[in-house]
């Protein structure tokens, strides 16, 4: 996710730069002179290890666009955590070091440590030019799907429950309960809604050689080639503690993994203001939200995302429809 996101942000900014006028209005975020902005990409996932931090820079739209041009190297990167909101001193500090072979990628210089819920975090980046880029976030509370169910086509009654990773690990893909026939029934997640702003859903087709389960009459070869194996949604409120997966976001047979992320403010603001980052205007499901001229970046001295989420997931196997 992370390096893909960094490239998308840089490409998005480059597009904005190419369309900006030197006579832009005060308060506009990007202009022709701002083609050298630090891009941050780091997402804290509750229950997972502290993630890499990806650093890059926007490039002039006339310059060659490559990973080498994008990467920001030689920076000092630190994440500080505070267990209490009134703490003057950090409860812990994580120093990051550059990856041996991946330019612009910084990894924690510490043994395994998992991200805890409800912790306030500050990110500080000091570049070789002595620029200071900072951002902050608080990790969301715990989130767990109580049950994943396949509803009957009427959407009112339960056909059966799915088996989870916690029960059978990778056996979810072979479990009889998790063999789904395309466009038959409705997959629904049910949970106690935590106190978060919103949720985002991601759908991953895991079998790169799998065939299609869709065959619209109006599709040609180019249309099929454009179908992605990764789909994501705009923000969902899920006020009633349920989320349903629409079949139209699944194009392939084979193994699939679905993530639901309970997200905090930074993640929420970016996805609701940047449709291009979720696969086009509106993504799937939910609502597209307001009409934003530019993405919302909660990063001081740069752009990008220092966000957090609490994830849960399910795996299943999709068979062609009847």
C-alpha cells in the first residue's frame, strides 16, 4: 500500500502543478514553484508492527518521473508516542534508519513492537536541507468484526456464517463456508461500532492468474485489461455497525481478502478529499463527500499521510456465477 500511495500522491501533485497558474489565488496549495515538496507516507495499524516511513519529493511535471527522482534520502526520522494527552515528555521514541537497498524507505531501528490503540503519536522528519516536516495522529480504539455472514439474496436472512482467519488461518480459502459463488447472496460484516470517524474497505484479488467472473457484452479486451485486482472505497459511516460488500467490485475468481479499516482524522480527510487515490471518483459504495479542489494533508511542512487505523479482515474463494 505505502509505496503505491506515495507514487499516487506525487503523481497527483505533479498533475496539479502542471495545471496551476503563476497567478494562483492566495491560499491555494500548489503552484509552479512548489515542485519540490516533501511527501510523507506512514500508516500506523493497531496490532501490527510499527511501519516503514516512505519519504519523497514532488517533481516538476517536465522532469523525468522515476523512483530515484522521487526518493528523499539522508533524512532524520523519529516517531514519538504519548500514552497520556497531558504528557510533556514522550512515553517512547522510535528512531528510524534508511533501508539498505530501497531509497526513500525508512524502517524502525528497534525490536518488534506493535502499535497500541489510543496512543498519540508525533512524526518528525528533518531533511538534509534542515527542513522540518511533522504530523501527528492518535491511533483508533480496538475494532473487531463480530461475525461475517452471507445473506440470502433478499438481504434479510442469513444463509450462513463465514470462517475467520482466527479460526483456521489460511484455511479460510478452502473452508466450505467460505466458498462463494459470484453474485449469489450478500457478504455482510457485523460489529460493535467503535468511536471512530469512518471506515474504509479494501478488496484484494490474490490469484494473479485467475480468470474473470464478469463478462459484460459491452466489454472489449482493453476494458478487461483495465480491471484492477485491488479496489478501495470512500469513507463509510456504518452507523448501524454493518458493512456490505457489493459484488460489482469483484472481477476475478479465486482467493480474495477484504480489509475493513476503522480510520482516524488524517486518513479520513485524505480519502474523502482525494477520489483519485481510491480508484476514481467515488470508488465503490458510500458517498463521494464534498467537492474538494485539493486533497487535505495534515502534514506540516510537506504533504502526504501520517495516519492510523484499526484493521480487521476476512478471506474467501470466489467461484464463477451460475
